[in-house]
């Protein structure tokens, strides 16, 4: 009887000891994280994610009352969490093992093709709908109306206009995923359908989808941009739309250099280390040194002209095109004065396309994503005596930003 009682007492103590050990380990783990927050300085930039991180926010009464401070604190803890990249990778692997086929709003398809499918859809000034694959029809209507007004205004001045809608990866590489592409097709159809037929808007997205499905490398697997080949096809369509087919440089005119180990923004968002890198291509004719690129805000001449090769040695390799993002640039040919001046209002999709256009035009470049007066195209057309206007804008930015609806 006594032995049986002792055995029962031991059985009771075992789970109690286990619970104590679990509690101690949890406390140590939590204390370690807290200590890491205190000991390690805040990181201001993530090269892996290619974005600025939230540092500890300042407190004001107004920010506290309207919720800004609380939102910034949430971002701070998320961005400065110790070993954040490792935890992100572990979460991504767990999601895939569970059969979800996506993580953090990114789909994983065949041949390690990645694509963002969830966006914070903008409804103009009314706010945002987070993490959706939908869009605001009201916003698209306003954007198309602004484009039509811009086209009409330029026609009165005798200035040719072209609008190029650049695709999201999910629009081009839909065949790589089991995720339904109904939403993508509806959005594309809606955008082109709302533009008046009088607006010169080459439908490059269906073309690139066709090229992708035939096996051509027109969309990166790990980044949200089109590849240099995809940008070349877009350049061809723009030139055709202006009746300049005879001036198009054939693919054979270029020597292609390839830089491996390019991991783009989609790879950083997903955080899965086993997804392999892309190859970034530069298409050159051998006379790139003749093209000068000047930052119109600082007066600084960009190193390398069309290509800043130092970026090929870092993670953000896409910045090799035009030295990354500048709000206002002017590109000229030092050996070819007297060319037409082209105004390009754009987001980052145009960066790898502009080197093709620079063979034909002097170019004034405006960054529509800046938030300043770059939407005032009429002002810059007059200021720089522009002969043509091209807008290159990504479909993702068109659905998550109100900037395109503000052009004038």
C-alpha cells in the first residue's frame, strides 16, 4: 500500500516539474527577447527587404489620440524583432508544409515562381482595404478619366501621348499558380475598357502573359518587376504605337550581360531561403558612355549614365538601372543634339525600359511615386519643351495609390 502511494506521489510530481521547467524556459526566452530589444540598436534599413524600418516613434498627444502612435509601435515591434529574418523563414516553411501554398500575401508556384496577390487596395481619398486581391472601381474610373483628360490636352498641343500599364507578376505568370486569375483578368479588362479608344494605350499585359506561357523570361521569379526582356517588348509596343517601327532596335543590336544571384522584393517578402535567385540582364550596344543622366534636383550627374554598375555587387541589383529612384532626371545624348524630348512620368517599372528609349530621345523623367508635384505633367512639358509624353505605371501602384488619378 505504501509503495503504491509513493508511486502515485511521484507521478503527480513529474507533471508538476515539467510545468515548472516549461514556465522557466518560457520566461528565459521572453527575457532574452526583451534584453535583445534593449541591447541591440534599432536598425534603420533592411537590405534584405530593401525598405526603411520603423524605429522607436516619438510620442505626442495627438498621435496617441488618433491611433498613429499605436500603429507605429506595432510596426516598430514587427520591424525590430530579434532574428526577424529567421522567424519569417520559419513561418513561411510552416505555412507551405501546412499546404497553404502562400505566405505573407505571396504565392509559391511552379518552378519557384513567386507572386504577390494581396495588396492594400486604395479607394482614393476614402482610405484603404488591406490584404485583398480586389480593387476600387471608383478609383480606376477616376484614373482613366484623368488619363483621357491628359490625352485630350496634349492633342490640342500636337504632342503625341502614350500610356503603358505595367503588369503585376500575378497578371503575367498566372499559369504558374493554382490561385484563380478571375480577379486579375477582370481588373485588366476593366482598366483597358474604361479608357476611351482615342487614348494611345498599348495592351502590353496580355502580350507579356502570352510570352511567359511560351517560356520566355519576361517576369522575374523573385521580384515584382518585368525583366529586361519584358521591358524590351514594352519599348517595342510604345514605338509601334507612335508609328516609329522603322527605328526600333532589334534584339540582335544588343549584347546581353547577365548578373546572377538577384533576389528581388517578392523573395524578401516571402522569406523562404530555398527559393533560388534570378538573373538580371543588361542590354548594351557598346556606346552607353555617351548618355548622360543628371539629377535635376541636385544637379549631380549620375555615375555610369544609364547603368550604375556598383549596384550589381549589392542585394538591390535592380538599382543598376538609372542609379535607382530619382524624382527628376534628365537624360541626354552627348553626341546627338537636336533630338526630340520625351517626358516619361513613371514608377520603377520604367527604369529598365528607359535605356531603350534613350537611343531615340532626350528624356525628362518624373517619379510619380514621390508624392510631390510630378503629377503636374503640363508644367514639365512646358518647362522642358517636351515633344512627346509617356506614362509607365504599374498596375499594383494604380490600385494601391491615388497618384495616377491626379495627373494634369
